[in-house]
């Protein structure tokens, strides 16, 4: 399951990702409809789902800040809002990377994707690792 941050609504990303991703693609607002979802509530919502990968461009509120456990993954794209359309191909490339290619390998990790590199840390090891594209 890929869960997109509400900042990504209205860009057609769910459709673009669904073309190549076989699982469910939804928005965080679909997990708790008709309510305001603050960033600090997102980890609790994700824990209730089956191994979701949460995707956001709100890197400043998630990278090195979110409370993580081994039941979900967060992918932070360090992209300006105007480049959000690049997320689908970048996410596809990330999920093909052997380090993140299965749910088991992704769960419990916070991943930060920039143009130059992929960085990550885990719920049980907060040291930042650099991973090649």
C-alpha cells in the first residue's frame, strides 16, 4: 500500500503510480475521511494499515522528526511543490533499488530522496545511511 500525503492531492499522482504499482494507492485522507489530519497523527494512522509506505514532499516535518516503528515506512522527497510530478518515476526507481525493493526491507525506515542521493535511517538505528540510486 502506498499512502500519499494530502499535499499531493489534485496532481494525478495516484493514477500515475497505480499504472506501475500493483497494490493499493490512496491518500492519507482516505484513511480517516472527513477529518483534519495533523502531521503528528499520521504515524498512528499508518500503524493501523498493513505495511504502508507513506510518501510526502513535506520533508521538514518528517525527516529526523517522525516517530517510526517497524509497521510502516516514510519516503520524503526533497522536491519543491512545483516538481511534485517527478515523484512517480522517482518512487518507482526507489522501489526497484535492492535496499527498498520489498515491504520487509522498507518497513521501519525513513527514506529521504534528493536529486543526488538516497538517505535513510531505521526505527532501531537512527544513524543515517547513504544508499546509491
